[in-house]
C-alpha cells in the first residue's frame, strides 16, 4: 500500500496551515485536501525536472480525469475548461513575473481526438492571453509575437499528461479514481488540517485498487 509522508506547514504568502507532501518536487506549497489529492493522483509519478512542464502534465491528467468524469467541488461546481484556462494563466503569469521560460523543452505528443486537441489549444491560448493582458494591463486579442510562447509544445505536454493518467489507471475505473478516491483523499487530509498544529507529520496510505485511504499521525 503506497505511503506518502505529509507535514503541516504554514503558507508563507497566505498565512494558513496546509499540507506539504515530501517529494522531489520542491516547488510545492502547503495546500488543502484537494491539493493533496491532485498532487497524488494527477501529477505524474515520476516528476519532471521542470516545474512548469510538470504542471502541464498534471493539467492533462486533470482533463482526463476530473473534467472528463464530472467531478464537482464541495460547493457543487463542476470542473470545466475555465479551470484549465486559469491554471495556464497562473503558470504563464509566474513565468512572466520571474522571467522564466514557460516551456523549455519541445514535446510532440498528440491525441487521436483532433477536436479535443483543438479545444486544448484554445484553452492554452486563452490562458496565455489572460496572463499577458494582466501583466501589461493590455487588451490583446492575439498573442504578441515578442513573448514567443511555444503553444504547440504546451498543448503536447498537456496531451502527454492526459495519456499518462490513462496509462497509470488503465486497470481501474477512471470515474471512481476521479471522484470517489479523489474525494476520499481530500476528506481525510482536510480533517487532519482542522485538528493539527504546524510541524505535525503523518503518513498517508492510499490503495489504488481498493480505494482504501488511511492517515496515521506521527506522535
């Protein structure tokens, strides 16, 4: 039964207590139960060395799972394309403010579904446009060439994440992974946050076959 080492930490920017998963991904911030479930189920099991690309892969998993199978948050709002656009915008905004290369490696993965690929491209362009307009306080309707975003490669990384998610859980009911298991992890972690103190650690056990989720606090 896979084990994940967790720790309660205060978020430096927002001041709330959240959970950090001790992994090779050193850019993760303290998060809530939804974030933990996302990190465990939707990020690739082997992290990509570039954080932006790792996030694009996770967006692909999010699309293949929660969006495709109709996951709703606790307030009854169903995940949709606006979430992908917002995620791309957040990544692009971060890259603009820190002068990072948003997509330093070329990817050529694609999906057999041409319509879905075109939709992904529309989401990516919308997110990039939102980021540029916020950054410049502008009103562009097309991406300025000076930013030289590699849109096709970003789309391909998202497609690869989509494929990795399906490959990882190909023997499992994807609806149950994206709904029941996701919610089980979310609930267990959120309950721990409510009763924990900063610095507290725990082990989270997740059975990807039976969907059993158990958290053991280290005293």
